[in-house]
């Protein structure tokens, strides 16, 4: 396996001692498992409204991996030492007496959750017993905090829009979107912004992990030293949710660094999980939705919606081709899984959409066709590439390469009561480390193409 030669991190704030506590989850046969006695979801806070309707994602907080077990969310929070952080947020939220106080609490707590998750992932905070490459505690902590905020019964909330504003703030801060900022330790470093995703397919298994989100936590704020010079990476984690995509979460993440000015990036890359044992650089992004239900069980069909508050082409293109340095990524010799430029699309030939009998697939799009799916499908991974690069085109950032990397899926413990074991952790590490190596290779290639920044 080829890994970056060396890594350094930007300066970071101190961490509250409460976040660093251990956990009481038992280790059994090399894995973390639920107690044999039946567990129950955490009781609602004293300030919770009884009539609250939670989202589908939030409603999973009380579900166990196996019948009679402790809720999976509580296992992950205990295992990472994040339960104290969530409890502190809920307690302080109940104690808030003004909207201004609640606003500041939500902002600082969301940012604190992201910062703590990144620091833990990168080994700068020792917390809990679960592997530091694990992305799942961040997801379940954010979801727990979101449920507490959604159910908050407070006199100062005079409009549902105020609650929605607080939920939006919590989401953006806890995903790293509000804190993208380039390190000044290497002011001449090539800049790369990547995105990963939350865990998903939770109706199939609550223990699902997403190596793309784990990669984002490993790389956020880090500077990679390459033979071509330093490459600094900022990262965000996107939701698996069509509603958030419709509201511009991808554009909000990438837009600020695509603008001309001192915060401009040199490359953007969206990353997600694909099938087992492959690393695919997607050749095309399709202007199409038609994939599986999202984490709230919503399903979509048709073209990708348009963001209301970011520049984009007047007509959304049906297809956007990658401009990532894929040849250098393939030639980097990373392992253990093969890396390829992935082609192959499905389309409706010109004038035939949405006739199901006219749908056809080929290596590349034909003129005037309507997109049905890209080589990476028509789910939110394809859409993350499409939206970020449609925005790149709309902002005329022609000199900024962009595209999507699909990374290998994971293999889980055979015992469904285990949230982790050593074999699973080694497998995820291998996927994440190869992904880091591919991001590094891409950043180095972009740097090499800019002689004015090369050493």
C-alpha cells in the first residue's frame, strides 16, 4: 500500500475534559457487543415536547442491533466517549433561557462535535475504546443532538422557522461546512477540498460505516508532504438526504472555495462508497436522480434540482465529465484494490425521455440525450459530483479540477451483535488509507501542473 510520506496538522483548540472520558461498553472476543440485558433508548430531556415528530433518521436512535440489545446509537456514543458530549448538550439546551443563548450553544456544540470527531480520528484526542478510524460516532452524536433540538419545548421559540434555523446551524457546523479554512502553516501549499458521506442503508443494518466519511475525518486540516510540494486538505461530511441536497448543502460546502480570492481551492473531489474491492474515478456525472431511498426513506426520480442561491449554468448540463488527474491517480500504484477510470452511462436518446422502452446504455453520452445514470449511478454520490461541478462551471472556475472517487465497500463482523472487531477495523483502515493515498496523488499531480508553485 502506498501512503503519504508525512502529515502535519493545523493548530487546534483545547478539548474539554468531559469529552475525553472512557466508556463502559464491554469488549467481547475482540469486538464491542451489546449487553445481554435489554437496553432502552435514552429518556427524553425534561424540556422535550411530547408531540414532537422526529425524522426517520432520529427515530432510529432507540433501535438495537439485535432484539433485546442496547440501542445501537448508545453503543457507538459510549464506545467513542461521545455520550458525555451529547448529554452536556441536552442539559445546557434545557437550561437556555433565550434564543440568543440557544443559538450560541448550538453553534459552539455543533462545531465542538466536528472538531472533537476530527481530533479523535487523527489521534490527537484519546477517547473511548472504538477504533479512531470509526466514522459512526459522529453520525449518531449529531442525530442525537438533532433529536434533542427538534423536540425542545421553549417559550422563546415563537416560530417553527427559528427551530429550523437552529437545526440548520447544528447540521452545518457539525459537518465541517462552517469551518473550512486553509492552514497558514504552509501558505504555498496546493489546496484540496474533499467531501465524504454519512453512513447509510441503515434499514439494512444500523452498524453500517462509510469509509468516505472516515476519510474526511482523517484528512480535514492536514497537510501532506509530497515530492512535488505540500498539499493541504479540508474536508466535510455530506448527508445522505435529498432534502438537504435540495436546500444546497453541496453548494454551501464547495461554493466559498470556488470563488475568486484568497480562499480559492486548487481542486475539489467528492468521495463515496461503491461495491466491494474497487476504486472508481467516475468519468461522468449525470443530471439524474433515481437511486435508492435516502436516510429518511425519500426516493426521487428525474433531473437534479437547482440551488437557489449559488451561480450555475443557465441550463443544467445533462453530463459533466471529470477533470481530475485520473491518469496520475491510477499510476500512483495504490493498493490493495485496483483503481480505474469508470465509464458507462444510461440515457434516453434525444427526444425520448421518459419513455421506458427507449432507455439505453453505452460507454459515453450521445448528443442531445437526457441523463438516466452516470457510471456511478443516479444516487446522491453521483449528485454530489454533479452539483459540485455544475457549481464549478457556474462560478467559471475552469482552472479548478473536479470529480468523484468511489471507494470500496466494507466487510462486517459475522456476529450481528458486534459493532466492530479487529478484522473489520483493519479492512476499513485499508480502504481509508488507500483513499488518502489517492487524494494525495491527485493533489500532487495538480501541484505538478502549476510550475509557479512547484519547489
